[in-house]
C-alpha cells in the first residue's frame, strides 16, 4: 500500500498498528523516494509562490505609476 502512495496513516489503520511509527518502522524501506518527492513538492510550492509574488509586484508597480 505504501509503495502505491497510500497515505501511511491509512495503512496504519488498515493493518491495525498501534501507531503510525510502527507502520513506518516496518515498511518505510518500501518508500525510498519519499524524501525526494517531498523536496520536489516543496520546491514546486515555493516556486509558484515566488512567481505569484513577482506577478503581483508588476501589477502594483503599474498601478503606482498611473498615479
């Protein structure tokens, strides 16, 4: 299930483990790309935020120039 990108909390509940830590201790080796995927997602979010901010600054500068 973890290798299929099912959320670890769901796996924990389905397997009846007492905590998510138990599930991750047993099965985390099945998710070797988890760190790389997380880094890529955070990078995408930050890049989009930067682009939105830059786009907003351009609009603000044009508005101020019209005054």
